[in-house]
C-alpha cells in the first residue's frame, strides 16, 4: 500500500546539509504492520514525516518517491496532499501532551476531520466522535467528549488521538513513537488497543519506535534504521530471535532483560557518524567488532536467508553473537559489606505539594465561599535503608513520587516530616548551612544530560568545581584530579576542554557522573540516569555505574521507571506507587515472586524481546487452544 | 559572521573611533564664537555649515559623539548594575520577593520615562552625570524583567540542583551558574537600552535638563537649532542624522551578537 523508493532526505542546517535518510526503500503491505526501528539520529521520524508529505521546508529530497496506492505523495500539490492526509492516511504523534489543542473540547478534535473532509454536520460529527471514543476503549465516552485535554490522563489523550486518527476511516495509520511518553502499564493498554484495531479493522500501519519490545507486540515486519540507512529488514520474530546485522545484534544484546539478575549488559561503543558527511562505506563499521577491510566499501542491501541485510559479512555472521566484554565480572571486586550502620536511613518521610493556592483554591459550597486547596501527597510516610556499597533500586511510574523522594532525601526539596540520616549524621531538621558535610558525602546524578550540565562551562570547570568547593585538593592538583575522574568514567583526557554541546548524550551523562564522584561521596542518588539515553548507550552507563560501585564502594539510590534496568544493577528493589513504598525486597525475589498486585502489573506490562509473547493477541491465542 | 553584525560593527566602530579622535580630527575649534561666520551653509571649508554663533557644525558633531556615547553607555551600565541583581533575585527566589520587586518595577514602568527623568532632574540642578544616572534608573525595569524571565527558566535546570547539592552559596548560583547563561538575551536588551538611553538623554538635553551650553550634546544641538530650522536646517539635520545612524548601528550589533554569543545556537543540527 505504501512504498518508499530510494528516498534521500537532507536537512539544511547552519553547519551544513545533514543527510537524514540515504536512499531508503520500504514497503508496507496492505493489512500488515511495518515497524521502523532505530535510535535517535537514525532518521526514523523523517520516514514518518516523508510518508505523510509533512517534511519541513528546510528538508530537500534529491531523490526518491513515496508511493501511496501508486501515486507519488511528494509530487502532489498542497490541496491534494491535505485531502489525502485527512482521509486516507492518518498520523498519531509521540507526545499526547502537546498534540491536542488545549482550548478545544475532545469531541471537536476527534470529529474535526469528519466535518472538514466528509462534510458532516456538527451533531453527526459529535455522535460519531462518541462512538469512536467508545471504540478506543474510553469508559464514559460522552463525558470525555465534552472534556478539555487537560482533564484527561496521558493514556486517555493518546486514546483520543487514535480515535481522531481513525475518524476518517484511514487505510494507513502512521504512528510515530505512540507510547514513548507513557508509563509501561498505560503503554501495555495502548498496545492492546492497537492490536485489537489491527484485528478488527484490518488496518495497515507504519509504526515508528526505538523500543524493540514494543515493536515485537505489534509489527509483522521490521526495518532497522541506522544513520539514515536500512541495515536489516525482515519478519519481526525472525529478526528478534536471530539478528544478522552487527548493529541489530548489538542493539538486542544491549536491552536489559527481566530475569537475568545482576549481570553486565552488552554495549555498543562509539557514536553515530557525522551525517553532514556520511562515510562512503559501512556506516556502522567504526563501532563494529566484526568490521573488516571490505567494510570501507559502500554496502548494498543483500538478500540473506529470509531477510535483507546491509553487511558484506552477513552470510558468515548469521550464527555469531555480539561479543559481551565481561569487564570486571560482577561480584569479584565487590567490597565486602560489613553489617555496619546503614549509609542512609529514612523514616516516616512525607512531602505534600499544594497545587492550587490563593484564588485558585477558592470554591463555593452553595453560596458560601470556601478555601479548598488541592493537595498531592507526593511522598507518604516512606521508610528506606541503604547499607554502604549497596544499590537500592526505586521503581515507579510517573507521578509516583520517586524523584521527590530522591530530592527530599538530599534536602533539595524540603520534606514536611520524617527523619533522614546520611552516614550516621542527622540531615533532617538542620538548616541548609549546616548540611555541608552531608553534601560532600551524598551526591546526585540527574536524568537529563542536557539540563544537568551548565552549557557555558567546560568539562574541566564542571568536574573541578566540586573539588574547589570542598577544598579537596590544592588548586594546583585540580587538573590532575579532573583527569583521574574523567579516566574513571572512561572519557579521554582531552574532553576536559569541551563544552556540553560538543558531546553526545552518553558522554554528557559520564561527565555528570564524574562531577558527582568528585566529592568522593559514599552515597549517590541516581535519578533516572539512563532514561534519556538510547539503548546502546544506556547499557554502557549502567555498566559504568555498576563498576564504580564495585571499585569505590559507593551506595546508590537508583531511581528508574524501567524495572528491567533496575533489575540489572540493584541489590534490593523498592516499588513506589502513589507516594508509598508498596514492596521492598532483594532484587531476585521481587522479580521472581512479586507480592504486591501493583508490582505484578508492572512486571507483566514490560514489553520484552524474548520469551513468551505477552500481547493480547498472543494471550487470546493461548486461551483458544 | 552574519551580515547585519558586520554592518552594525562597521557603523558603531566608525562612530566610536570618530568620537575618540574628535579633538584631533575636528577641522575647527568646536566652541569658538565668530559672528562673521554665522549660518553659513555647507561648503568646502565648513563641511556641514555653521550655527548661529558661527561655530563649525561638523566639529561640534564630532565632539558631541563622545557625550552621546558616554550618556548611552553609562546609563545602560547603571540600569544593568541594578536591573540584573533585581531580576536574578526575583526569578530565583520567586514568591514574595518576586512580587515585591516586580510590582515595584511595574510602578516605575507606569510612569513615562521622560517624566521620570524630569522628576529626578527637576529637584536638583541639572548636570550631565546626573542625567545619565536618571536615564539609567528609568531603564531598570526592562532589564530586570528580561533577567527575571531568563532566570525563571534556568532555575528549573538540573545544573542548578546540582549546584545546590554541593552546597554552593546563593550568590555563586546566581552570578556564576545563572548569569553566564542569561547574557545573550541581556546583551540584546542592553544594546537596545543604549539606543533608548541616547535618545532619552538627548531629549532631556533638548529640554535643557542634561548637557548645558556651550557643550555640544546632540540633543542640545537640535534644541538650539530649533529656532533657525527654516533658515539653516543643516544645524539640526546633522546631529539628527548622526543619532539615527548610531541607533541603527547599535541595534544591528545587538541582534547579530545574540547568535554569536549562544554556544547552543551554533551547535543545533537537524532533528532525527
């Protein structure tokens, strides 16, 4: 139904033209789902935009066609394109929080296309919108139709967006990372819905994602994109079970899996090539452990068994696995844990946020005005303990209060109640000025590498500042210390002169870790340290943190929404739900035999790349047998 | 380098240079009165003509460049010196501090600038440096506002949390972590204020509250030439044109500089 042929897309940027896609060809068969998979910078979003003929004005297409049902979408005039978009092709975007217009009711946005393209009257569009909302599994569709976007949760909004996309009965649905902004349990529901729609409506879908576990549940075929090229394409299960291209192998090996316990993850070294001047040969070669001299020649997509692979060694590599460097095998270098006093002891910690104050809290009881501020218990009577050198994994979905807890422990947010002791010293109840010794002993690593480093300081200044601040070394020795710290996080010494914008996300995160280590802390709060990173980079950072714990005996509070990442590094796991810790226990135990119903839901919702398929379709099939 | 920055630097650079070299390159003494050369139109001897006291307009214009530039720059320094700390404090502490500082700024902004300048100068005898302080005072609110809005956004960044997590003092956070990131928009705003300050300073001089005769401030020159505008328009046109050129030049520099100053703008490459 949709065929992209030899498509090359370049973006004009101040630094020169960036080639986002290089001669990409893809086919989506009628009634099937093709997933385009890749990490950031692979060009996958450009594929979605090109398929909708929505490329921005700074994009040029020197070659290629996008054929929808035989017509070249890129050559259509604006009028025809618009007609095509609204009626036969529909797009669902990544972020349900910013796509809906905040000042229009849901029904208007769902029914918009019907009024515009089909000439429906407003009443008919409304009743159809309610039917559609019902179809995408929204309880009480009448009320939701009248609601404004801010009144709905993320999952509900994404359902409403899908309803809006379905309104015009499109033949092709393009989904650009539709579940990335959502929690796993909500993600699982949306995937259920999409599977259901596939079966019921026979929809053709182009599914863009970075998450192979998600893709597995929904796609018939996969095309793996790397640096603007398709490197491997074929049937989903075949590729996931037996990847052939080295990049696919690495990507799959880097994914943290449930039930593997505390092992080092495989990682892919290096970074994307500069797409302003893409290398002529294999674009993955600099990062590839299998690269040979022939890799420097231009690579063609060639047929290997049941799929196409862009690698000259594809045939011989079919059965070879991605090499796992077992740097510092887990456990061998572990500092022996003495049953001494815990490094962190938190008791009865609570923090309530007041969302509305002043006039916002004013409401009327009959005619009587009353102040009724909306309060949220972000952290509710939490008690945790962490031993020296221990990693406590804190898992929870967005809004569960895990970030608030992490920051309240370090008094970056003032808790309402509760006692905190770090390294045997009381932290709660002291004025901020008296916290200097604690601030040296306890540090924090943040989620967003773009926001956690001051963009106007060099790495030397960023990492050196804590040493100066706490006068840990005479000023002459600071550069040497910085070099040692960079070495510790495996960054070359010349990075000391770089500014944050000159580094990749993973490198910035390493600098963030080096900065935290600069004070020689005994305890670090890692607040979603890998959530903003690509899978291949994420693995390297998790391994680094595990190594540092083993070598330096630092204890972590490792906060993450991704329980499979946590399971790889944590000794114990605490599950947080609506401000409370609902379950704590040794990592293996929590993963193997979760007791709390919420933990069970969380574990079963995680999309996996191996093991029995968990999708609804698969569950139904099992039930039928 | 973008074209507008080049053009702006060329204009401003030339004017600054001319102003600095004025005593040496001025073709005639700027303050010698000569009744025989009154109201001469532009000629080979007097390139821009002469004024009602027979003084060379070009020489006076060149000397006036220094006064106007000094007025613009020193007034802007005054508003930066007060506006930046006020904006940083309002944006970082939020809440009551913010309300107090910003509502006071609103009150200041509600009064027309020229009135405020008049108010400051009316109570004391006029002098040039006092005019500069008065003009700078008038432009504290816009500087404070720009600083506050940048600070509000920056205060939520994780690197500020990181600074707090190593017990940095508030002044370190404000001036070493936040301020360097606030410079790009501030420089644009400040360059705009330099031009406003030159104009306002000239306006006050025009009203007799700034530079005093016989000094050759541009505003004062226009003011004095006003009565003869039908007989000798060149006396008013020359300083007016010079002021216009300087204002345009500074604006071009400010706009062009913003792009050069922000390292993030340079690094931005196409999205995936």
